[in-house]
C-alpha cells in the first residue's frame, strides 16, 4: 500500500472520530484506564501488548491496536485506535519501522504522553544495500527470546518512570517474566539440540524468522514471499530457484504462517515434493494466536513454533 493511500485512510479515520465524538462515542479502553486509576497504555502489536500486560500487571490498562492474525506490515488505524491513543499515557511500539502508520496517527490523535520504542538496545539484523523493506533493519526482533527480554525491560523502565508509585511491582513483574523468557530460550536450545544439524533447514512464508534462525543456528533456505513486504510475490524464475534449492538441500517442509494465506506455499511444495506445515500448525510469524489460547501469548506462540519446526524436520 502506498503512503498516500495510508494517509488518506488515517484522515478518514480521524474524521470518523470527530463524528463519533459529536454523537457520544463509547468509552475506549484507554479512557477506562484513566477512570479506574490504572495507567492507560496503548500497545501496537500482539507481542508488545503481551509484554506490557506481563510487566504492568494489575496497575495498567492495555489497549492492543493490531489484533491476532492481522498483518502488521500494512495496517491502517481505525477511529477507535486514534481515540485510544489520544487517551493514553504511554504508547508502546515494536519499532524498527514496523509501524509506519504510527507517527501520523499519534500526531493526529493529539497524543501528549510518552512513546516507548521497545527495540532500543536490540542488535538489529541489516538488509542488503538498497533493500527498502529493511532500511531500518529487520523488525521481527521478538523471535529471539533474549531480544524479547530487552523489549520487556524497556517497558518496565517506561512504566516505572510514568508511575513510580508502582515501581516495585513493575520491577518484580519484569523479573518474574524475564525468568520465563530465559526458560523459553533454554527449552528452545534443548529441543533443537536433539535435531540433527543437517535437518535444521527452514523455508517459511516470508522472511520473518531471521533472529530466531540466528539464535538457534538454523539454515534459512528461502521464503515463499521474498521480502519483509508480505504483498510481494516470487517471479517464475525465483519460484524455480526456490524449488531447486529445496530439492538440492533435502529440505523436508515449507512452513506457512498464521497471518498469511498458504496457497503459494502449497503450490511450491507440490513442485518441490515436500509437505506444507499449516492449518493449526502454522507458525506465528507476525502475530500471536487467538486471545484465550496458549498461542495467544508470546511464550505459547514461540513454544508452538519450536515444537512444530522440530516435529516436522525431525520426522
């Protein structure tokens, strides 16, 4: 989607907010947070919203902008998003260029609080020179649990500053959650250690798992979508090249993702003679699972990803 179209969508959303305000719109989560003395937090993605809930605990009211299984790369803010941002004390984002729509939305909402960039302090993967989609770096930083811990700590520091009266609770919550992230990381290492090195070959829907691949020493064979931009498509030459590479390397499977259609992956898998891992087993690349499910949390989604990959490649 072009930037001009996205700005038009934002402008229309702002107009709708004004109209809704004139008619007496429903109270947003952000406004409700102010009413019950909780810190009003808007978090952009499911991942950072989950971190904020774990660190903030009962002292925060988190409004999550992007819902599960919605592609964050091409998101358009809604009137409710703009209202929530305008009422918030903190806006928490992933950063690294993932939320291209956010700056204009914050400005339009008249937001006066603090923007928390959870990517601060994370060592970023860089793209090839001239790669426009990776000009700021690879935004999928949360797929390394060690990065997730940095992200959660950035949230803790912001909450302590915004609400020092609950500082001890935020610090204790972070320490408890950090221990869970450390366990996830150790469990992932253990599971991959049981997988033969020559089996650790990954083909995914799009290039979302670079930090995960680097952390657990996997081999990235290729992606069905040759970009961070999920609207991109492989050319016929690229499809043939990917099929040939899958066959030459003995890669066992193509992993589809929960927020992307599986048709292209299925077509390439048929040509390559390998299976597609999808449906309920699809990986969580850009999103988390439905609310209320184990995969609806960061810890649950990442455990699912590892268990699914190990089972498919080890079989």
